C-alpha cells in the first residue's frame, strides 16, 4: 500500500473543486518573495474584498516587466499575481493576463522551472489537465529536486484518471514534504476511493499544518464538505465558521453554510446565503446551487433567472480559456438540452478520462435516454468506490433505469441513509427512486 495513502511512515501527518491549490500557495510565496520549497505554511492570501493589498504588487511587477521585457523572473511573478487575483475575484480576465505573462517568461527562458510550474498551475485551473501535467512534468525534469511541481503533477494525474501514477507521485510528495499540500491531496485521494474517515483524518492534519488566513480557510472549508458528505451538518457548520474566522467573507465557506442550511431544510436561509455568494463570486457552481434551492422552494421564476445566469458565467469562463464541460454537461442534463449535455460530456471524457467526467457522461447519457451507454459510464465513474452522494445518486438512478434493482438499492440506500439532504433538488428524487424499487 502506498505510504501516501496509508500515512504509516509519517503517521501524524487530497476540485475540487479546487485544482492546484497547493501550487497556488507556492505561487503566493513567489509573489511575496518567500521560498515555497522551504515549506508551504502559506501566508494569508490577498483579500478579494480589499484589492489594494494586491494591486500595488501587480503594478510594481508590471513596471518591472515594462522596464526589462526579458526578465523572466519578473514576468513569472506577474503571471503568479494575476493567477491569484483570478482565484480571489472569480474574474476570468485575470487568467488571460496570467497566460500572457507566463508566455512572456517562457519566450525568454523556455526551460525555467518556475515559469513552467506557473503555467502548469494556470492550465490546471482552466481544466486543461493534459497541458498542465505536461508542463509540470517538464518543470520537474528541469529541476528534479524542486518540490513545487509535485502538487501540479498529482492533480493532473488524478484528473486524467491515472490513479496508480498519482498514488506514486503523492507518496513521493508526502515523503519529501509532509505539509498542507500533501495532506490535502491524500484526503482527496482517499475521498475518491470512498474512505471518508481516512479523508477526514488527512484533512484534519492539513488544518493543523495551515498557517492561517486563506490557507486555513480553504482546508477548513474542505473539512466542512467532508463532514456534510459524512452526514454531520453540525460538524460541517463548525468547520465553515472556523474558515470564516480565519478569512472573513471567504466565499466558499459562505457557500458551505448555505449548504448546511439546505441540508437542515431551511431553504430560505440557504437561498439568502447562496445569493450573497453569487454576488461576491459569480461562478456557475454557486448559481446552480442557488437556482436548485429556489426550485426546491417553489420559486420557479427566480430559479429561471439564476439558471440563465449560469450560461452567462460559463461563457465568460470559456472565453478566458477555462474548460467547464463537466459542469455544463451536468447542468444541461438537469436543466437544459440532453443532446448538448452528451456532447459536452463526451468532450470532457476525451479531455480527461477520470471518474468525474465519467459521472458527467453517465448522467448526460441517461438524460438523453441512452440507458445502456449510461450504465457503462456509470460503472467507470464508480470504479474507485466513490462515496460522493451525487455520484451515488446518479449511479443509483441509472441502475434503477436498467433494471439493476439490487445495485440501485445499494447506491441509493447509502445516499438516503447517510446524506439524504445532499441536495434540495436531487435529494427528494433519490428518496422517491429508492421507494419505487419496492
């Protein structure tokens, strides 16, 4: 068994959501003149609600690049700063600026490992996993002793479905540097295989290694998500509030609290919470959650407006080079055009043949009435034993459609018994499908 998965040699020591977060911590350290390879106890990230903290640094780096266009280090740090602003604000135009800065750095120094890692991190954030992995592997080849490319390599391997390779790389990362970057990825890897207890154990170690600020808020938010998946809304609320104590106004934690409200059946509070998040950070995942809470509450007109907003947000991301095929495939399968859902999901699978795209493809095929193909893709999505309630719900419904009653009952029972309120929109459908199995 991999040491990274077992955590035996370092026993007291992982989409996303969010892809390449730990690499982003390294990016932040580079921007601020510290050494990420000396340890990823990240300084507090810049606050999107107080841009004065970031913009002077961007302006300073812009001046440095303008004064010396062949300064690859300055161009790389400028790309890093733009990338961070994209993460903080949700403004996809910063991705394009980061892309240009990394291109400038690599035009001057095509083998620079820091520029390559920055470009890899950006590619992963845009869900171009093949390019991200290729760039990270180039960075590693240029300087094998550098820690910084490892998280990006792990992320790329996982999203491309190369799980055995990811386990080996993750084992190496944990051995080299048992820190937040390693713990969070161990947690994610365990979650993919259905080991929620082990995932939570690793995430708690990530929390204990976080320095504070956004890095602590991030891992506390992930902890909250795990607790919700385990069916513990009170513990989830505690984790989300700890995240907000570390980074007031942190949007993913606010979204987490809205999820807790929805899980408890307080749809009014959930809708208010999601609305605040969408106004702060207009990303499709938050707009979809808002609209589905509104649908569950019978607010169809408001839901229609917010579902339309999803399309606008997705187009903005696509125009900036972000691949949102998986997210849009699920959206179209649930709320739009099934044929379009299948088209998007097939593209997602070709680009990244992992369990996440397999789940999207299975659900898209089901929405289009292609039950046999949906069942085959569902098997692929569940091959690691995922305990994700959405995966289980999709797999259960698809199995029920195919007459695989025993399999459907197993998946749907797990959802209904552990996380019956995983979604105010889909949760009642999971319950109804299970009851219909007799």
